[in-house]
C-alpha cells in the first residue's frame, strides 16, 4: 500500500558568472576586453510547503559556492559556505526560530571551505590536456591524482598514468634523451571551517601534492601525498610505478600506511583480444 506521508517543496538555484570589461592595452582595438572575475557563483536552497510551523523547519540552509582561475588559468580557487537561517538551542539543536529573531545575524554560517589548486608541467606549451581520471570521478573522487588513482580491476591494460603509447620506436627514445624528462605536478591546499554547534573551529587544514614523471622512455613513476595540520599526520599516500614491455605492460601501486594500506602488482598483454593473459596479485586490506 502507498505510504501515508506526502511531500511538497520548492527549490531555488541561482547560477552566475561575473566578468569585467577593461580597456585593451592594444590602442588599435576599440572594443573593451572581457576579464573573467568569477567562473561561477551559485546559491541553492529549498522550502518545504508541508512543514508544520510548530515542529518541522520549512527553510533549508542556503548553500553558496563559487570559483575562479588565477595566474593564466593555472590556479583554480574554489570556495563554499552553508548559511542556516534558523537558530540553535543550548544543546545545538536547530529550533523553529529565525536566527535574526534570536539576537543573531540574518544567517548563521555553519560551515565553509576553500581549496586552491595549482598545476605545473614540463610541457607548458602543450595545449593537449591529460585525460581525466574518469574511474575516480565515478567513485566520487577527484579528477586529479591528489588522492591517488583508482585501480580499475575490470581493465588492467590501461595505464595508471593515462598516457598514450609512444610512437617512433628507437627515434622516439633518442628524442627522449635529447629533451628534458617529462613531468607534471599538482599542488593543492584545503581549508575547512565548522560551526554547527558554535564551535567556530578549523576542522580541516591540509596541503597535498601529486607528481608524475617519466624516468626513462619505458619507466614511469608517480606519488600522491600530503599533510594534515589539524590531525598532525600524513594524508592518503600512494606510490605508482609502471614499465612498458612493448606488447606487455607491468605496473605496481602501493599505499604504504593508513586504514587502506595495500599494494597491487600486474603484468599482462596490452592487446584487448589477449587481455586474459595476465598475472594480477593484490594484498588484502586489513581493518
């Protein structure tokens, strides 16, 4: 039988971009130049039409988020905050009294966060971008390597570094040694503020780094790690190694410590038609 409850709510979501028009340094141009100030600035909330004025709180907290890019689009800056219109009692429970009517401001900021992300590479002039870590995004992770890369057990023929196969054989190897070692590096800083129960504390403060490098034309290595200044400890750390064996590929990834400490080794044929010819060994995660 259908349930006896019902729901009826109105959602509100506003998305904005902010640009400025400035005079171009080129005096021959008559049209002003557009400069992006904020790539996005979003506001979201909802209202429960079925809320009982004496028991249920009708208004949801307002979520504010935004982001911009700095330093020739190399640094991404993202920020967010949660604003609650209701006050709380001495036990920290939200009550059906607006915060402004309880001697406070219009909204009570319960949380806020900010992240800075800066990437550098040996190929600054290379317009092509590295493929996104789609497997990580499907698992709710990040598209970069700051928290390591997910191991897709369904297809171990794919490289951990999302690189295309080198072309040109010996000529490509010679060109490799005549040029600098290819590498890329991503730095990130994350700051989180919590104030659900008037604690007004920094609950997250960490710096992270992810780096990948081609040690030789056939060897690749990468590391993801960081440090949490609140917990005073190292964040999730992963080491990645890969060897190109022409028709075969061998890789090893290792998470040396933490609750998810584990390692994995794989060697197998790259060709999809022979993908069953492989040897795969992984450790058991001990909790």
